[in-house]
């Protein structure tokens, strides 16, 4: 598993696998939007009707939400609450933790049901967890390998100054 | 920690503004939000009480531009400064890449600054960070007010590690972008080292 303080690195191949899994879950659970967020609040991937959604804010608030409920869990002697569910008038949000590090968010309306979402999320979570296992293994191998050069190794002070111009 | 996405060619980093209550953390973010071009910023979110005191956090996503073909995104967060929100403060430090300590330069807030800095050290330590190594800058805010502690005294009391320190007045915006730039520089340099 990826440690809580290590950088998360995403490669093209694993990203494509994740997108395929999210698309499949979207179809099978009959939901509106699905997104995957790092526990630190970074959006990893999104699928479905995302055009009118502020996914960056959603990602950050979801991570805040998981962090706050995680804090609550510890106070009562639980490790974490692995599933959260918010019920609205039209739309509902189902949030679950995958592989201890990433958060899977499913937004659905009356075309689906909590039972169906839970069932499909459970299966997809296991598949996603194994992709993240591979990802962790790969990024560890790459960081150890002597000939891998970080694309940021050559960053100069000028590059950084240019960002602010 | 930072999120490097080779698929979308993006680097995401998290910066947290820390400091005692009413020192100007939210004001820093508001100024950055107001002065940043529409296409470079997302929505600013403030989870605040009815009296505009930060309850959980403020959040501002910024896209600064490209660096070596990677889009650089910074997610800025503030913590609630009031002493009794410590449980929330700890949560926001999770996965942080760089910290800005905003000190309130007013004489009567000197003890509050020291207390908040100690609290930051404890909380970073609890999250497994090394306060001696994490990218860190100090901003002496409210320099425009009349009753401020002299700079050398603040520096002696708050900046043991001799990290970059900047004078600011977040209300007028003086020093705000300089502070952001200073911390961004340290974070990107850290990334360069393969952090």
C-alpha cells in the first residue's frame, strides 16, 4: 500500500485502467457522476456528467469530509468509517475508501438505488485497489531504478520565476 | 504529498497557511483569489462560521502555468486559527507539501504567535513530518499597523530555522504574492530533489 506521506504518481497505463473501471461502474450502477480522489484532496479521475460540476472543489471537500469523519472515528475507537452516504432531495452521494488511500465518490439520483450502488461499488473497489497496488509497486521500482531521472530534476530558478510572471 | 500525474501531465501540490486566530490567513487567500486571472483559478471555498471565522478550512486551487511540460497546480488551504479547533488543524496538515506561517506582527499577539508555532511543530510531528525539512516560510503580517513588534525580535523568536521570511500587509496585498512565490519555490525545489 502507498504510505500516507509518499507522493502519488499516476502513469498513463494505470490511468486508462482506472477510467475503464469508473466507466463500467457508472453504467452498472446507473449513476450520474463518479470520481476518484486522493485522500489529500487531489482529483485523480472523473467520469459521467461532469461538465457542470466543479470537480476540483468536490474533490477537496470530499477529502475534508473523509478526514473529519476519520477524526470522529478515532475519537470513538474506530479505525475509520469506510463508507459515507449523503441523501439529498434529488441527488445522493456515496463515498467509500479504496485501498486505504483513495476515495471513490458516486453521485446518483432516483434512476438508481443505494443498494445497487453499494453492491457495484464493492466489486469495483476491489478491482481499483489492485490497480493502486500495482501503481505503488511500479512507482517504487521506478524511483529505485538508477536510470530513472525525475522530469523535475532540471527545474531552474528561472522556470519557477516564470510561473509568477 | 504532491501528486504527479503523467497521464494528464500535471503536478499538484498542497500548501497550508498556518497561524494564530485573526492573523490574516484567509485574507492572504482572498487577495490571491481577487488578483488572479479567471482562467488560472478555481472557486474559493470558505468553511466559516456566521461571523466569518474559519471553521474548517479555506481552499483555493491555482493553476500557475507549465513547467517542463507539466501543468503546475497549487492547492492553497488555511487552517482555523482559534485554539480550540486543533483537531481540525491536524487534519488539514495531512499530505502537505509546504507551510506558510502567518505571524501577526502586533505586539499583543506575540504570545499567540509563539503558541501557534509550537502547535504547528507538534501537529507536523504527529503527521510524520520533519519540521526541519519541510518547505517552510514565515510571513510577518500587518506591518502597516502602528503597534508592531520590531522585525529582528520577531525573527529571533519565531524563525529559529532561518527559513525565508517576508513582511506583508495582507489587507493591501503587500508581500502576499512574494510569500506564495517563496513557498512555491521551496516546494518545487523539493520535488526536484525527488521528494
